[in-house]
C-alpha cells in the first residue's frame, strides 16, 4: 500500500506595512461623502434661465427756446440738468396725463454766458425688456 502524504499549509507571510481591515471602508465613506456633497450642490443650484437685464433708453424732446433770440450761437453755454414737475411740459404743448402732472421729470436747460436760460428740453428714461 502506498502512503499519501498531505502537504502542510504554507505559513502566512506578514506584510511589511500591515493595513487594518477597515481602511477600505474609510475610503468608500469619503468617496460617498464627496458624491453626496456634489449631488446636493447640483440639485440646490437654480435652474432658471439667465435673465436679460432691461435696457434703459433715454428719450428726449427737442430744445424749446425760452427767449425770443432762441438758440443763437454763443461764445459759451452750459447745459444744466434739473428736475421739474411734469405739468411744466404743458407750457410747450406737450401732453401730460393728469395723474402724472405732479411727478418729476428731468430737464436740460441751456444757460447763456450771461446766466440767462436760453432753451430747455425734457428727458425721460424708459426701460425696454
């Protein structure tokens, strides 16, 4: 009869840098936290399309003369911007709604070198979408 010899199991070789069995769980937990934070920020960000800012346009009348001489070429002149009640626009034949006649409107006044107002024009800012 023949004798069968069983081989002994190989001895376990120790690693020079032993790693705990739970270390892979720490990396998996860190990766899950990063994915969760990324998903939370993505879902929390607004999904509205970008809005276009309204464009302001300046609407101005022609200059209306305030003196009989009107707008003569002068040596020098200054343009001064002031705010006046809208009802003042009626003096120059411009229509003004009754509910807005006390509201202010901007006006540019041309002042001659002698300090006398020569002409005026009315300005309104309008918003266009």
